[in-house]
C-alpha cells in the first residue's frame, strides 16, 4: 500500500472510538516511511551521478546512459590558456535536454584522439516550445567565454530578450552552478532569421553579434 493511501485510510476509515494516541502514532509512522522513501530515491540519484562523474570517454556514446541522446550543440570554455581543456555539450532526446560539462584529460597529438572525463551534468526539464537552451553565446565580463548556460525565450532578434535561467560551468570547482543574478549577461540566439532565412550564429563574427 502506498504511503498516501495509508494516510487516507488512517484519516477516513478510523472510527470515532479509535484512540487518538494510536491514530497519531500511525500518522507519524506513515510520514516517517514517506521521508525514508524520498531519501532513498535521492540517495540513489546521487550515487548514480557519482558513478557517472568517475567515467572517461572518447565519444559520449560510449557512456550507456547517453546512447539515446543526439548532439545538439557544443562549445569550449576559454579560460585564457592555450588549450581548451573544459567543454560543454548539449545533448537532446525527444523532450529531454542534458548539458554535459567535461574536461580533456589526455591528448594524443599524433592521432588527435582525446580522452575526456565527466565533471558534472545539468538536466533541463520541462523546456517549452517557445524556449531555447543557449550555450557558448552568453557573455559577461565576470565569466569566462563559453562557461554560461541559459534558458531563454525564443526571439526573432539576435539578442535574447528574456533570459529565464542561467548556470555556470565553473572550471575552478568542476561543477555546474546556478547563477541567480542575470544582470549584465547577454545571450545570443543560436539561430535567428534574417529576411526570413535561418542564419546560424556560428557563421557570424563576434563584433557583429555584440553590436
């Protein structure tokens, strides 16, 4: 019997003569079970995430839970060094969206085949049809180029008019962190229309995007 059903039975099926102390005890017991179940679910999710964070890969499809996803967009995070060690990958499957934060841990100069390690993941749920995920094209002087991830309302303009949520893939901590203050952050739509024709933002130079 589900915990909610048990509580319903306790509240609605006990007679007036049922001792109040026993009824309160049963309610307490039911709520305790519910908390334990929620805690177990949370712990399982954390354990699953910890297992994922220990994985290395050359292609994201090598990781079983990513097999069903397709690449939507990716970008490097430019921290000022010569090499782009930190990267973001937007994966999509039907209505599911996942952003993978990962790092280069081994470079094969001869073959160009790199090995990566998962640092963190961000699952974006309930994305509406009029919303888009923007990675690689959100800018602010307080953040490295490429480290911001945003959800914004779709627009016909080059610059997103309404940013709804922002996260930071922090190279220092190796974690994806929520950004509460959007002030000063500018995000550019990954695809917008020019005279009715879709134009990919990737084909525009940075100066024209900022202007």
